[in-house]
């Protein structure tokens, strides 16, 4: 669908996937006025297709839109459009455990204009892509590199917004980490370079002193929908949840003293990703043998995927039929 100042959203339609034309001066190409979302459709064991907490994604899309001076969408209309699209393409929702149909709503500034200001016209579209199982041979821990130099987001910036610029800013450090054999970069806060923020496309959780500790939402990290779900499930499992930023020192001292027993990332792509080791300034700590996911990590993964794929009941109504 398209937006023009004075006219609002118009021309909503579903059409076959194809390239579209954009004016070379479209403002998104120069000033990165862009937002997106990521959610999944799952095929449950009974064959039905469901979405996971899609209203949360649509609400976050609108929060991103506000911060990026972009027009909001009608949440009910947008959610219904996503459902209609997935229903039409239901055959692409794969069957086996861990597979899904990834849904990517996007909004870009399409007005042709050389000059920095919010655009007057926008294009909003949703594309789909089937995705294979993230873990082929069971969930496997990742190696994380903690950057002591690069930062992803500062207070007052756009860290909590799902906008392309944040990801562009993270590429250089991610490539450096990959060249050194690490899977992900863990970002520290921009001010003190001390407190854990988040990882690439995941929020971070730690089992510290038997409690689930995760970084608070204060504008620099994404309010992850998997994070929200995991915090609820952890509380239901009887774990105390603490929203506070762990320091790098706490990670290293915690692992060495046995106070930090598990660490994992949470995100739509992986659901739960156990961490096997952290490296910071040339020093490495391993969690357990670095190869086996912790007990709490595995239980949270099994519970959340169980709800998504229909093996377990869904008491919170997170799963929505398409
Ligand atoms: N942080 C960032 C920077 C991300 O891109 C993502 C993925 N959307 C997450 C955290 C996790 O968010 P969610 O659980 O909603 O996928």
C-alpha cells in the first residue's frame, strides 16, 4: 500500500512477488527512513497454520514508525492483511519442526527529494520466505565476541527501533567477529562500555545466582517479542526474573565462580540460542563444556517451540490462527 500526505494510506493490494521501481532520489536511499518487522507462521502438528503474537509485531511497527517520523498503519487492518497474505500462500508454510514461513513487513520513504526532512510519501509492503530449521542437529551453543570498541546504540538514538540503520552500523564489527571465528557480536552500552545490551538480532538472558537476568528496556535495545515470552515462561517455571544490565566483569567472574551457569539469546529467527563461550579483550570463558545447552535454556526452548507448534497448550493466547 502507498501513503501520500493529505491522502493517507491507499491502494492496498496483494500482488505476485516482483521487483518494483523506485525513483533514484527516493529519500529512503539517502536518509535511511525505513522500518521493518520480522515474524513467523508455523504449521502445527494438526496441519493448521498459525502466527505467533502478531499483534505485538504490528504494535512495534507503529512504535518504530513514530520514532522515524513515518505514518502509522491501522493495526487491525495491517494484521488482517498479513493473515490474508499468509492464507493465500499457505502451501509455503513448511511442515517439519523448526521450519516456518518468515514474514517481513517493511515501510520505506518513497518521495523523491534531496534534502533531509521526513518524506511526504511512503511505500509499505509485506514479503514472505519459507525458512528451514535453524538448528539441524538439535540446539547448539554459539561463540560470542564482546566488542570493547564498536557500539550499536546510544541513549537518545534509535537502538530500540527496528530500522535498517542500526543493522548497517553493526556490519563492520560483525564481519570482524566472523573473521575471528565467532558467531555473534555482543554489544555493550555506548557510555560505559561495560553493561550488556544485546546481540546481533537477539536479546540476551543469563542464569545468574539461579535467577534469569536480562538487560532492561531503556531505549537502546529492541523490545523483543521472544524476550517478553521467555520472561513470562521463566516466571511460570518458578524462576525469579531480574531486568538489569549485567557487566562484562560479572560474566567472566560469574562463570569462573559458578554463579553464572547459563546464557542464551532470544529472537524470532532462533527462538532461543544457547551461548557456549564469550571472548572479551582476548580472554575467553566457556559455559559448561561449551557444547551442551544448559537445562533451563533447553526447557525454555522446548516450552516456547512447543506452544508455537501446538505440542503444548497456549494459556496466554499467543498463537493466532491465520
Ligand atoms: N534485537 C534485535 C536487534 C533484533 O533484530 C531482534 C530480532 N527482531 C531481536 C532483538 C529479537 O526480537 P524478537 O524476539 O522480536 O524477534
